[in-house]
């Protein structure tokens, strides 16, 4: 027998400081759960030159609960037009998130789930027994929701997918603690800038044309209601229409420009995150026959709760990212009073290792065990605190339904593993009995 594998931390400590980040990122990519287990046990706060990693559930909760200390300042160069996500616990964040959460009415959720089911059935029927689960299904389904429920109409779904892709790559995977060459960084930034320019022009045109249509509709609304009563066709309704039909006082500061910014935010925040969550869940289940059988049995039950619980537990093992990142605005001592308390200087990039936190026995009993139906409030699937996902409740029906519909296909098989381009899924070939 050869020598026992070297402990992660021992290997990190032996490396010269400039090489440590690359080694840590490799551990996080290749064997995250073993690496995180060691961090929680031996060094819950790992300080590197480029960033500080936080591994315990309590410490992750502590830092994500203080958005003015652990800020999203790193978002600012990547986002345009003062979108609410680049603000920390201020007026614009509070105001616009509240408005958008009201417009994304939770009473819509049964309708949204039905829409998702119909969209997925159509995509699978069109696939006729063979499909690329990334571009042909897991991206295309949420792109259709962006068009039909959010109201970003008049543009090809492939364009919507591309815009979401480059915004996600540049904002979340092109940061100082990501491993990339200068040429790769410039290419990502250029692609984001080009797609962002196209998105901006599209949003401006969308808001202009739809605002005119909304005004015309409001002028003959009484007559229209009479016509609609006899014709039996519902009035057009989507989130963009709701924004434009709602009259806010001037003091609320939610004008057409802000409506456009938030429409773009719905697009960017929906497609790529949903695609990665769903395709990784599908692969996770297909690789585990007993769990796959359990999921398929739950998929045919009218009440979706059991099936959804399987999806959320799968995403604990294969989240779209193992961390959320923040930057400190002021000095702060994290985990104060514990043996691992650490003083973090201002301007420090901090990675809240949310996947590690979801395997902390403090929050999850027997964390290595797959157990559907765990305490939902301990998951970090949609973030935590002030920056919890705006579209959380839409995602809570969209993600499991996309997975459910493809698992209902007889003889579903994968031709291989997911192919990645950097961090993002590129393709995943599936076959099934049409």
C-alpha cells in the first residue's frame, strides 16, 4: 500500500502563498465535501491572500445577516443601471425588491407550475427521444417562462439565454478569487459588454412599445372588458405588463427606466441559475438508480411536496455554486468568543461556503445521508438574508417541475456526463422513449 493521502490543509500550508488559491479551488472543484469536512473540523475560517473562506453554518449565517459589513461591492462593476442586487440594505434595494415581490404574486404559483409543465412537455415531444438537456431543455424552459410569464416578448429565446449566460459568467465567475488567465478575463468581459449592450437596446424598445400598448389598453378598458366577456379571452397579463399598468407616486421613484432595469434583472437572474440547478439535479439522480426510482415514484403523485423535497436535497450535494461571496466594508471579528475567531480587515473578499454549511451537523443531522424532507430553512439554495433570490418562489415551482417532467420519460438515459465550459454546463445528451 502507498502512503495515506495528504490532508488538505497540510498540502495548502506547504504551498507558497501565491499558489494556495489555485490548490484550494481545485479541492473545491474535485472533492468539495471532503475538503469542507476538514475545514469545519480543523480550520473553519481559512485565510488566503486573495480571500477568506468561512465553513461553519453559524459563521455563514452570521456574515450573511450583515449586508452592510459583508457587502456585495464586487457586484458593482459587473451590473448596470443601479440594479437592486448591487445595493446593500438601502432604499433602492428595499423599495424595488418589495415592489417586484408584490408583482411576482405567490398566488400565481399553481399557474406558473402548470405553464412550466406544458413548456417541458412540448420541448420533450419536439426532442422525439433525444435532447441536449442544457440548451434544448434546462435553459430553454426558463427562457420560455421569461418570455411568457415575465413578459420579455419579441426576442428569440436563444438571445435571452445568451444574455443571461454572459451576465452570470462575468458577475459570479470572473472575480479576483476565480482562476483565469488575463486573456480569458478580457474575453468574458468583452462578451458581457457586447451582450449587455444588445440587452439594453432590447429592454428600452420593449418598455417603450409595451408602455404605449398599456396606455392604449387603459383608454378603452371598459369596452374591452365587455368584448372579453363575450369572446372569452383573458386580458394579457405578465410581470412587465403589471409593472407598466401600476401607477406609482412620483415619490416612490419607480418610473419606466426602473421598470426596464428590473425586467432585465428577471431575465439575468432566471435562465442560467435554473438551467444549472436542473441539469445537475437530473445527472445526480440518473447516477443513483435507487434514488432515481424513489424520485420517479414521487413524480407521479399529485401532491408535489415529496418530489420537490428530493430535488432540494439533491441540490445540497450539487448546488450551482459551493459559496456566496462578499467584501467587507469595515473590520469585523467573525465567530467572536470561539477558538477560531478571526479578525477580518476591511476590503477582504470573503467566501461564505454555503455548501459546507449545508453539511454542518449543527444544522443537518447525519449530513452525509441523502434525506428528503429536511428543514427547508437550513438550505441555501436561494441564498440567505437581504440578498435572498427575488424570484425564490417562482424558482421553487420551476426547478422541480423541469426535473420532474424529464424523469417521467420512459427509459431516460444519459450518453455521458455533463460537459462544462468553465463553471457553466455546456451540454448533456439524454435519450428517452418518445
